[in-house]
C-alpha cells in the first residue's frame, strides 16, 4: 500500500513486493551464491509501461524471478556478499553495471525460460536506460 511504501522511503507510484521466501541463486559471473532473505523489497522488472510492448511485461515470470537479484545488485551498486554452496561466507565483491545486467539476462532469464531475443531486448533496454538506477558506492 502507498503508506507502507512511503514509510520505507520507496516510490509510492510503483508496485513494491516483499520477498516471502528466501532465494539462493548460483552465479558464475559473481563467482558464488547470492542469497536474498525474506523481507527484501523489489519493484521487480522496472520496464516503463510505454516500452513493455517492445521489451517484456514487467510481471512476466521469465524476468520477474531474476529481477529480485538484479534489484539487489542495483540497489547496492553491485557490492554484495557472496557465499559458497554450503552457504558459508565467501567474501564481499563489487560487480559492475554490465556484470549485474548479465547476471539477469545471461544467467537468470535463461533458467526462467526466456528466449535469446527477450534476453537481448532486456539487456539493450538496461544498457540504454538503466545506468541511472545503478547506485554506485562512493
């Protein structure tokens, strides 16, 4: 609800979703396992509604699952903890804007059944319009 988004300093004009189940995602690009805990918040795929026809619907399951990981990467500027398969802490890493996009488009989306064409459209859209949302650490 808007008041909940406002209390969390989130955009009240964008649907926000709270993770109800833990996500454990193995990434070769990140070199380990990325874990999202219950309670993480995401707006899922942030595709402008005027471009959904050309890219993908924002709640399409072929992107929505990977969007949780991608949002975490973008919120942190790519700076995240990485774990081993047994969930022991491996270390902190700094992924780039491009690596973060590739984790979504080249690792998560294929696992979710997205076509090469869909993945390319999302990657292109992120490359053109996503950089301002990548929160670089200073």
